[in-house]
């Protein structure tokens, strides 16, 4: 049977930019069963320009689907994509009334009866795992039989909706065939069309989650059980994807990857033994299932980044969502992760239906303190009410349409707006399209929450130390200070949406405007301006996050070396001991005053990591004079009056040589010889 497996149209720069692994898995099984599967990735078609984003997007998408003359079309419905699937199903049935249409995925699995009752275009819903269920359904239809004996299917028999018994979860995931990536467009097609820095492959490591968070449909779908693929299989798949499909990075798809320490340790050992540690990977983790030793082993095996689901800083909110997190280890884990050169994504949720303003402030304060620890990637969102969750069961009748959360975006196909027919469809079925709706929160109006969730991660990324100190200095909570900054930004000429460049440009001016009032109290918070300057220098060198490493120094004829600071190096002198202040902030210690104690710092961006080095006055001046035009001997002569300390010219020059070589070893100087071949003889 010819089967089209369709990923529906969707466009968001940061989401759905990788091959659809779920459809690849289904296509693999169908091919082995003798069918002719064809993956139609309409997200990729949008990125390549094959499917224009305009009012005719659904009609053109149907044309692409029908190009392969399918006898059956199957969709997987997830949050935002559900309305598009309904629109396509309607058009497909209009064009080909006898065409069978199936839908699966989380949304459809939990709303199978409601989906078939409201949308007659669908012939069946595949609930839960589809790798076994879907081929059995196809086989029944191909043989001309009703799917009465196919577990896990809800289907239409004339005007009757039949709900077959549930299918047991697969006890052994390793019985599934390895996904056949030749059935999907190449990884490089996604890399190029989605402007990714490298070709990325999703690698399924396991399924399931044992926890009971009220907003999560994953644990409900997998019946709070966890299952993993054998480590040997996962490592072999990594090798195949790298060597045969050009994968340059892996996204490990499994929420509980680090839950079993022995599994992670075995995985890391085998990745290193297979020579795969040079290919970076990303995973999802819990803070309470890792420690320094395990993180170091993961880093050595190629782990580049991971996601920690923190959610909230409020004990009351954590109790409401039924999530347990130990704050005592939180900052330590974040700092350990960043110290090892990994960039953690920290996920926060604001606006649960029982949250007061103080609960929101607790989360924002926690996010700031995490940002203080090092280079983090914060993600903040409003709750999305997903079918099947406890949140949906308890609050489904209180949903309102106000703002679009993270999981309600991607269908803006005309001038940044949704099509009228999509808006009408979403309005018509609140229960089915719940991810497009919101729960009101006592703490803040939804419009303010939306701006907070969109803008506060910028503060956490760019100015966490300054913002945290400013909250303390002004004695205002983070929600109030962010609202003031947001208003300050909106008053700027051509303000527009708050983004990273605008935040970088405007927050220092905002902070200085508030510092003017603070300075009236002598000796209080004088170091805040220095911290703001410190963060500004760190952000300045961050522009060179992908800068190349400098070369080694030629130790011959150093007197004629014209030392030069690399482009990714900045220097700054402060009236306060900034390393001590930063160390206090990381430890959660916030003081209103510090004695003046000058510090000289060098900021260097090394790959994705910021390095800040304290340096003495001599080294600082040596770096300052290293402009690439002045020979080391001449520079030493200039510095001798200030730093010579009675040493002879020859002895001081020798000291400058040693210092320059040490600075070069730290990659704070780069070689730049201007010696002709004749001079070198």
C-alpha cells in the first residue's frame, strides 16, 4: 500500500527543524512489512520555499501530499500542529473521498473519541505507540477487513465510533528496527534549509517518565513507566548516523536519560571506546540525578549541553505541580555544569493557576541566581494545558484565549498572523485545541505574564548579576523591576519587541538611571556600577563566541615580536575586587557595600565559554600596550619606569619576554612577526 506519512505545515525559527524521527520509525516498519511509505515533511518544504507561507498554504500542501498517489495518509498531532492537520484532512477528503486518513500522537491519543466525533474526515486514531499498531491497522484495511482486533485503535464504523482495547507498551524496545534515515531527506537538507550550524540527528534513547508533574502528558502516555534501548544499539546507531548520514551532532531524546547512573556510565564508556566522543550531543537531565563525577564523564564523552527542568522557585508552586526539587543542590549542579564547559538549558514555568505574585518573584529570583552561576540558556514559558494531563482535567473548564504561549506558535502563515479559518477552528473546539488557550493567574494579568516570559530570559542571560543587585538595592521584587525596565524600553524611540540587542543596549541606561537615586546613600551599593560594567565587558567579548584559537608562539627572536591582543580579548580595571563580588553572588551572598580594592580583569571568549582572568598591574599594562605595532623591546622600554623596580634594562626585558609567553600560553596574546627573510638569517 502507498502511504504518505505527513508532518504538517509549521514555521517557527527555533522549533521543528530536524528530521521527524517518529515518522521515520513508522516508515521503517511499513517498508519492512512490504508497503511503500513516503515521508512528506511540510515543515522542510516551507524552509526550502517549496511550500510558500500564504493563504493558499493548505491547498498547496495537499498537492504535495497527493503527488505520490497515496492510498492512505497518516498524521501525528502535537499541540500547535493539530489545526493544520484538520484543515489538510478536510481538503484531502474533498479531493479524494475514498482516501483513508489516520491521526496519532499525544493529542489524538487522549482525545480519540472527541476527534472522530467532531471531525468526520478522520477514519481512525492510533493511540500510544504506533510502531506495531499502525502496520496492523494497514494490514487489516489492505485485506478488506475491519480493524476489530487491532489493539490501540479507535475507528469509525459507519456512524459508530469503536474504541478497541489499549495495546500494552512494548516490553523490549530493542525489537524495533533501527530507523531508516534513507526514507527521510538528508540531514544536510535540514542543516542548510534551517540555517543550523551543523547536521543534527535525533537519537531515541528511551521512552517514559515515572513522575507526576501536573502539566506533563509524557508520563501519562507512557503510563509512568520507563524503558531504554540497549546502550550497544544506541552507540551503533550513532556511528551509522555519523559515518553514513553525516551527523555532526546528536539530540538524545529521552526525558530520563540520567535517571539510571549505570546506564549513563556505560553509554559514556562505549561512546569513548567507539571514537564518537568528538561528535557532540545534547540530553535532558534532572538536577538530582547527576553529580560532578558523572557530569565530567559525560563531558569527556562529548556532552555539549543539557536541559534541566527547574520549573519554579516557589515551594508552594512546586507542591501544586507535584514536583520535588532540592534547592540545596540546584546552584551547585548548574555551576558544575557550566564549569565543565557545558551550557545548560534551564526551563522555568510562570503563571500556574494558583500562583500569587510572590510565587512568580521566587521563580524569577531563582532564575537570576542560576544565571549568576555561569553561561546558561534560560527558557521561560506560561503553562500549556495539554490533553491527558492533570492540569487539563482540573482546569479545562477555566481556559481563556488571551496570549499565545510557546506551544501555540507556528501557524502564522500570512503577515505574521494565523489564517482566519484556523482561528475559527481553534475557537470551535476548546477541549481539542487547549494548547491555544491560557489559565489566568492571580499574580499577574496574562498580558504582563506573556511579556515577562518573553523578556526575562534576556535579563538572566545578559545581566543577571546587575539585575539581582539592583533588586536588592532598590528593595523591589523582580516582577516590579522588570515591569519598570519593560516600560523604559517601550518609551525608547522605535522600541519594538524586546530582544537581545535592545536589552544589551538599553538595560545599562535603565540601571544607571536607577543608580542615581541609590548613590545618594554614601557607601551603599557603589559596587553595583562596577558589576554592570563587568557584565558589559563579558558581553562585548561574547561576540567572538566562535572565534578561532590563536597559534603557538615562535620562541625565536622574541625581542622583535610585536605582541597583539586577539579580537576576542577585552580588558577592564575596577575600583572593587570583582572576582570576590562575583564569588559572593554565586554563593548567594549579597552585600550592600564592599571596600575599595582595585582589580584588573581580562575577558576572553573561548568557543562558547567566557574566561575572566585577574591580572596584576604589570601584566595589565603589558597587554594594554600590545597593539600589534610595537615591538616587545620597545614596549619593555616604555614600561620599565613604572614596573622596572630597579632592575636593569636587560633583566626587565627578559621579564617581559617571560610574561608575554605566559600571556600567549593563556591565549591572551597572539604572535605577529614582521621579520623579513633577510632579517631572519
